[in-house]
């Protein structure tokens, strides 16, 4: 039996995730940590994501005949090297990125996410057993304080957390938005009022996929044209609702939405799960079908949100207003959309050059 079959991740009670399988008893610390994340009221997606990262680490430990209790900094470095050199199944090995990096290897973001999971695991162990050494070395302070820490009573005294020196440098790529032709082609392929409402909320209100799926019927005020959105980190915000999208949602509620005991706005319309809340997998399936049908390979759900941000930047909307609309924790994230608005940036540049010439 291979190590892939002796360990797996399964959903436990409530929002907890846990390692299971014949060798799961060798990793009680991992399950205790995942339960700790659930107890701290994190989003259910967080324990799941950390669980898969720790599952990869535990499987690697088993392949090397290591035990979790003997992990040192050198062990973590070996695991990082393994992540950098391992090829991902079903990805072509002869395709390179623009920087010459093979695309069948794990990205720096994936490796850093695994490092974050390990850092959390061993920090949790140190909380319970302070005498044990933490194998994850700490480095310099992060660039800024998180929004949660900054909003506290003594937030002005909080210093940024120290980040691991093992962390890889990540490329800062611009978001990919759709041009007008791609947007029109993708929207024209949508046939149901539900799918048009989904696309409209992302394209004209900037909602994330996860925010769409957690919307309740009561969160949408069609008359006043406001939406109550529960974003990342359980942060609530109000977002304006476009008049055309309000009409789409109203038509969907009156003609298409199946009767259900669920309070969710968007439900499955057909099949054995009819009337159940639409899932993330279901949303991906919808857009996978329509982007292939429309011939828009970049037509992913999040690309519509990026298109909204780019349109706001091109219209000259203030950065703080854009930050509030998009639900970003820091304005630096919002500022990336300025780089996606070449027309707006070029106009400002030309105006500045004209003023400078007038002074000479």
C-alpha cells in the first residue's frame, strides 16, 4: 500500500477537517491543530486548505520514514526542495513560462502556503509545549499590520508580525481582466436568469465567487439597490446593485428559482440536487461550459471581478472607494487595478507632461 492510500483528508464534524487512514494515528498533532482552527471560527475553507498542505507534508514524511516529532529546520528545507523539484501529474513537462520556469512544478505561492501551514502547526505545538523548539525560523517583520490587528483598541501600537526567512519570493502579477469583446461573447452565451445574475454581480458589483454563493435572498434589497455581502474574514460590507442586475435577480426569483427550504439566493436548478445551494464546484462547472462555448479561455469567474476593478480604475474612481467596493483589506491590493487601466494612466501622464511643458 502506498503512502497516498495510508493518509487522506476527510471532513469531520461541523467545520473540522482531519487526517484519516491507517496511519492517521501517527499525526494526532495535525488533527488537534485543524480542530483548533475550527474552534477559532475560521472560514471552513481555511482548515481545509491547511489540511491539504499538511497532508502533503505528512505523506512526504512517510515516504522518507520520518516522524513528525523529529522534524527540524533541515527537514523543512528538504521538504521545500522536494516541492520545488517534484513534477505535477498531468502537466506538460516541456512547457516553460516567460521567465523560463517549467510549468509542471509547484509555484512559489503554493510552497509559501505550505510553509504557512507548517508555521501554524509548530506554533500551535509551542503553545501547548513551550519547551519544544520551533523548527520554523522567524525572519524580519512583515511590511504591514493585518486589518484585524490594526482595527483593535490599541491597533496603533501593534507591530507587524515576523515572517519566516524560508518564505520564497513571489512574482507580483497583474490581475487578468476581460476586454469588451470577450465580455460580450461570454455574457451572450448565458441563457438562464440565474447565470446572468451571477455574472452581473461579479461584473458590475465586483463580488467574489465565495461571496456570491453565501448570499441569502434577504441580503439583496432590489428596491433600494443594495447588497449585503459577507466577505473574507467574515467582514461585512454593503455594495451598490446595478439597476440591470437588479432586474435580472428579480426575474430569476419570480420565474426560475426553485422552491426550497434554503435561504441561499442561488440554487441548483436541475438534477437530483435541485433546490440545494449552488456550490463552488457547480459555479466552476457553469463557467467552464460557457467559456468553452463562447471561445473565451480567460472567462473564469474571478476574471469578471477583475474586469469590474479595471473599469472602476479607468473611470477614475478614488482608490478608497474602490477598496470599499471590492472588500480589500489593504489599499495596496486595490492599487494593482490602476496598472490595468492604460487609457486612464496615459491620460493622466499626458496631462502631467502638458503642465510641465507649460512651466518651461
